[in-house]
């Protein structure tokens, strides 16, 4: 199975996890997904009044410089770990 196919399968699996992950894990999932699909973070950091958007931006920004393939592998591994 190709890396892209494994990533797409992990995306589908992420919607059917046995329990909802905590917020920090959800932010990590979000950041890895964005890094794998878009690449490095773009745009300006949201202001302090939009806490959710700011947390998402920060989670994605932490992965700046990581390759899309590495982010895909990490995403796949994290989802597999959460499934068990």
C-alpha cells in the first residue's frame, strides 16, 4: 500500500476512533494533517481573542520544516495508536 493510500485510510479511521482524543492530541492530529496536505504554515497568527484558531495555528507551526511524507507517517502512526 502506498503512503498516500495509508494516509487516506488513516483519515477515514480518524473519524471512527473508539473514544474522542483529548484536546492536545486533537491539535497534534490537526497539525500533522495540515503539514501533510498543505506543507508549512501560511498566513498570520490569529489574535489572542480567537483561542481555537490560535491553538490550531500554533500546532501546525510547530511542524514547520517537516516534510509532507514525514508528517503523513507520523499521522498514520498516531491514528493507529489511538485505534488500539
